[in-house]
C-alpha cells in the first residue's frame, strides 16, 4: 500500500534541517497553517514565527492553507506595523512607556485590514513580502522579491514592487474546474495514489482521479 508523507514531523527532508513543516512548528494561536505547508531557510527555519511573521500583536490572524511552499525570507507584515498618518508625526509615542503611555488611545482605531489569508498550493519565491490583510488565492505563484499589497486571484502569478498580476496559470473556466476538484482536500491516502496526476496531469485526468464523492 502507498504510504503518505508524515505531516507531523518537523523536518520532512532527511539531512535538511533548513526545511520545516509549519503546522507542527507553529505555536501561536494567531497563526493557522494547513498540513504539508513548509518553509525553507538555511539560517534557522524553526524561528519562522518570530523572524517571518512581524508586528503580530493581534487580534488578526495569519492563515496559511495546505501544500504551500515558502522560500527563504518570506515575510508577513501584520496590522501591528501600522502607524497614525493623520497628524504631524507618525511616531508611536505611547508604545515607548513613561507618561507617553497615558496616550495609548491615540493608537486605537488604526487601519486594520483584518486577517491575512493564504489559500492552498501557493508558491512563494525567495524574499517575498506580504502586507497586512492581503488574501492570496489557491494555486497562486508569488515571484521572488515581490511585495504583495493587494489580493491575488486564484492561480494568479504576481511579481514586482508593488506586486502586479503577470498572468493567470489557467483560463477562467479551467480555474473553476480546478477549484471544484480541490485536490488539497482529498485524503492523504488518495493524494498518495495520484501524486503524478496532481503534479503533471491534465485537468481532465485530475477530475477523473477525484474521489467519487467529489463534485467535478
């Protein structure tokens, strides 16, 4: 019987401590990660929560789907990075303590775009930055060095600073079919039986491989 990869191990690749699965790594209640999504970093991949998710003071969440590939240096800037811009200074005086802390109300009501949400099967290139509240669709590709300031559509390819849509990987009709199949929601056992189709097959073949209870 085919055996699925173990989704619970921290380092899935023997001899490669630079690669970590994020679901068994992450401890913050403000971060949700799906199975098999991984991060690659030759310095310290296990420091993902502190080095790659920045200004995360809550209550907004970072949600990353299943089967996402995060290259070295991918960073998510959260809403805590925001500063007031409606007065002469943007400096956050109340956070520095002393009597300045008495004015903490000045930091309430800052712009907040809500949760940052990444779909399933998203590939992040080296050194990409995702700004607060962005939503990235399933199957998207984020080019190396991109700064993502706006939402990315399903199966979109974006790049640049600020990131712009270069193209979509499939036609609108094909994307609808792929979303209906939603292979990332198949059981690990079923995925294991059809890895070659998922990686290199056609949409027709993927639909044919779907479990009988999946609408395609």
